[in-house]
């Protein structure tokens, strides 16, 4: 797995794996994500802001300037940083912004 996506409630932010320390500890760095404005957002009734979240596309790229953090595999099977933020390992980076909040 080359990526670790951070799950913050309903938002998802992409991180890249920088270094494997052990089977239970890896270093990751947040990636830059810029909205792809060629994909049109469709507004529909419902939610807080009445927007369809499914019409999202992002340009995601590495940024060596971003800080590196460590995440660890807990007994529960979840990857977390020292603040308890949850990550999921993946073969590709993923970005999702929930417009309803």
C-alpha cells in the first residue's frame, strides 16, 4: 500500500506513505488536492447545503514540503496518528469533501 487516506468524519484527505518503520508503524505525508473544476457539481434538494457530493474530482499530487507524521497500527486493526485520527491504507490516494457541513 502506497497511500494512507485520513478519515475525518465524512471528509477524506490523501496521504502518501513515505517510510515503513516496522509492521506496525509508518511515516506518511499529506498530499495536495486541488478541485477539478471541469466536473460540474449538481445541486439537489436535501442535506444542509443541497449539493450532490458524488460529482467530485480532484487533482492530487505529492508535496515534499508538507510535514511527515507517524501512524501506528492499533490492536483494533485501525491505523491512527498520535492524536487518534484514523487512516486507511490504500493503493491510490482519495479526496472527498462533504459539502453538507
